[in-house]
C-alpha cells in the first residue's frame, strides 16, 4: 500500500492518519459520533520542527520576547510539547526569517500588546501555522526565563506607552537554557492512551533551567515526575520510519552503559548495524513478553512510537503498563533524543539548584 502524506483531521476529536485505511476508519467513527458536523482535513509537514514566538508591539515597533523551539515534532499539540528557550537546532538564517516574519505580521495586523505566532520549519523553509494577536500560555514561561514582566509592559503598551519609553528596545540575550515540559493527568485516568497527537492532553506545565539543554531538560523531567534513569535497561519499539533515528539513540545509550531490549523487528535492525540488543516478544507473540518485563521491574525506560490505528491498539498495553508501574517513557523520537542528551550531560556534570533570580543577575 502506498502511504500518502499525513493529515490532521478535526471533528469532535483530532487524529493523524497515514493511509486510506486510516482515513476510512476515522470517517466511520466521526460520522457515528456526530453525523451532522463537518470534518476538517489539513495536510501537515512530517518531521518538521515547530516554533512558538511571543512578541510585544506598541503599534509601531515590535520586539521579539522569545523564540521557543518545540522538542516534539510538528503534529503534536503545542500545549503537549516540551520546548526550549533559546532555540536549540535552528540556524541563524532560519531565526532571522522567523523574526522578520513575526515583525511583518505584527505590523500588518496592527498589533498593540502581545502576539503569539507559530511556525513549522522543514529543510530550512519557514511555514506560518497561525498567528494570535493576544497573550499565549507561553508568555509566563518567557517572562520567567528572561526576567522581564512582559504582561506588565504589554499593559502599558496598550495604554499608549512606546516600547522605547519602557526601556525595551531589542531582544533579550540569555546565557542559560530553559525547558518547558507539559504535565499530564494520565495516572488519574486509567485506560487513557498516553501517546501524543494533535489533541491537547496536558493539564499543566513545569520549567527546568540550567547552563545547558541537557541539564535543563533533566530538571524539567524531574519536575514532571518523568524520571530519567542513569543506568539499566531501555526498551525500544518503533515504527519503521523511526528505526534509523532509534539506532543512533541506541548507540548513544550503549556508550553510556545501558542495555537495550527491543521487539524483534527493531532488534534485528539494530543487530544488522552492529548494536547489541536483546529480543523480547510483543504481547501478541506470547509470554514472556514486554509487559511482563515492565511489571517485573526489568525495564528502566520505554521508547515506543507507532503509526496507524491498529499498531497503536497493539502497543497500548506497553504504554499503559509503563504508566501504571511508574516506568518513564516517551512516545516520540524527539523526546528520546532529548532524554539521551540529558543522560550524557548528567554523566559529565552535577545537577545544581539555585534561585531563578541568580540566572537573571548574570
């Protein structure tokens, strides 16, 4: 079957589908749930980096408050994705284009006060997703990271003050890194799938701040009760298109002394590339299987990505058991890469805690 470009569908519930079968299945369920309502179909960019930008304008001049790079790829709801400030992987040319577009949008819309814009970046091309001439949920995060009370300044701008009068004439350069992570209520709702998608599932957020991304990410994970292990066994089961990235992650984990356990297809892919991996059964393949291993405390971290409704159903018990037994997990390759980066940095540096005011005084 030819896999067509992915689509985000919006009716009563949004869902990502990858092929004709998935589209037919979604339409059947959507019509049963609300036959009188239309279904919106949007094509989205796969493997794109999503970017949130907060800006402040006085009606004439616009200052970029913060550019936040999402850790999870585009297609994950922005409220469920972790993000880092300043951006981590975007080139100077891409950042310059994002700033230029943001200021042009603010001018064209006649924004006075705060504005939030969301972009997707793929192959160094910047795509505008949406623009909101208002404050976003990210502005408290940006204010805490930079030490600038943007809401207070926005209020004064709305009352007619110019940004130059308020002492805000340009972007704030920060010597540290902050990571915002979403907090999910999955432990309060047994039976809910933890896999992330275009529908927002989080109910809160936390922040980690440090000298570099790895330590800031580790702090954010600790605050959201998603513990990052420094040793032990990592279970990996990923969809075919993620296997190459998973192999790079497995190699980095092996260098840190971890053991890798994987389902047969993933393990075979690893072994063909000279990586050590122990095979374990999927639940449908019989016992002993991966769910047994999680229950027996033999897994310290779970990396699981899926594509298609059937694969998601087949692996539901893995994610549910990991949640029940408090085994940390990720359902995106971007999250897995961030986790490994944190592990590598924690092996080099000690995590230190200090008041946020000390970061602003540097």
